């Protein structure tokens, strides 16, 4: 009751907030005694001279580990499925991750963070060489994670469409299954010639580098503005820590890296978050990916005073939905 009342109101909870509730048939003096005992064993804190108490990090941890049913179904995460509905045109994976981050942030009023698959997990799935105008060619590279990268090449004379078709077949045969960051890709692209002009190795390597950066260690963050609007003044210190972490995103990546090795739900509360300068916050995360391996994490970051029931259910549903999407893309 103390945890849930404090999460809802951000006000220290005293015996008067608990006495008289359904199922609480005890005198105020008994409740005060129990609150004092919970404080003695470190589950509650006494922030100032009022009679109210607040949960400590240990109190939140006990609450999550022993009082929150992990199989509990919370209806709100259905919004995640809506966010990932397949449009008439298949979306790219980066758009799906961005929408997932926005959806879980909207559901929980916290920061939604989704980490992209690492570059080494991505391979080239398909290459298309398209003649847009007589002297303008576009090369489209589609990766196994659904990323689409485009690059334009201009030539001095018209390009034969049949030559472009041959180039598509050649590139698919030579580069299919390669990592987009492979430096040898430049040599493959530079082999075939166009009229009076040929794509240089430098051009091809630039395309490879662009692909590698596009699917590198990227995170998508949703709900910043909403988060700032919804949090109360009591959480300003924690909000400052989170905003600084967003500016230095490698800190968040370090925090999320711990989630990738675990199963079910990864949860760190308050002092359990060991990232420097990121204090007074909690992280709730779940991994997504294919049946073969984890590719990234769906997570929520906010003050320790968060709705853990909703947060756990939301990241689990979001990870499940994003995994289904990834499986479809990888097939």
C-alpha cells in the first residue's frame, strides 16, 4: 500500500492514508507500529519530520520481487501492438523501433528506450540498381533487419536498363549475405563498369560505412517531452540525471548492455544502476530478437517512484511484439 500510494501521489504515506481501506482492519496505532518496523528493516524511509514514509530502493526491490505477479496482464500494452501494425508498405526496422519507444513512453509516462541490433548482426539481403533517369542510377541496399539505404550515381551518358539489371544480379550474387560494414564490398561494387564512368571504391566504401553506421550501436528514445511534463517537482533531481544520460548516450548503452544477457525482465532500481551520474532512477527492460539470439532491448527509464507493475507488463509485451516483427523481417 505504501509503494502504490507513493507512486500515485508522490506524497509520503502515513497511517492515515492506510487506515480504513478495504482489508485493512487495524487501528492507526498498529499501522504506525508496522510502518516503523518496515523503516527499521530498511524497506521504508522517513524523509522529513512528518509522519509520512516513502519506499527505499530496497523496499521497491522487495515489492517487485515478492508482491508483483510476473504473469499479471495489464490491458494498456495493447497500444504497443497498434503501434506496430503493418502498413500497406512494409516499414523499416528503425521505424518500428522508434514507434515502439514512443508507444511504451505514452503508456507509462516514462522514457521509452529501444536499442538497435548491433552492426555485426546485419547482413545484406538484396541489392537493387534502378535507372531513375537516363543518366541517373539509384542503388538500394536492403539488409536482413529491414533497413533500406539508398545512394545516387550520376553518369555522363545514358545508362542501358539491361546493364542496370545485370548489375543488380551481379551485386546480389557477390555481396548477398555479407555484413554491410565489410570493406571488401567496395571492391565488389567497383568491378562492374558503367558507360564512361564507374563507381569508385571510395563511393562503394562510403555506402558500406553508411550502412554500418545506420545499424550500429543506436538507441531510439521516445517520450522526452511527455516525461518532463508529467513528472512532479519532487523528481527534478532524478530527471536531471536522466536528461544528462540522454545527452551522453553511451551511458545508456552501457546500462542496456546488461539487459541483453538475461531473460524475462531485467530490472535495476536506484543504487543498483551502476552507470556514473545516473542516480535515483530505475530501469525495466526486456530483450527482443529472433529465435536464434537477442538483438536488442526494449526498456523504460524513470524515477524509482514508478508503476513497476505497468512497466514490467509493458516492456514484456513490447519485446514480444517487436520480436514477432523481427522474425517476419528475418525470414
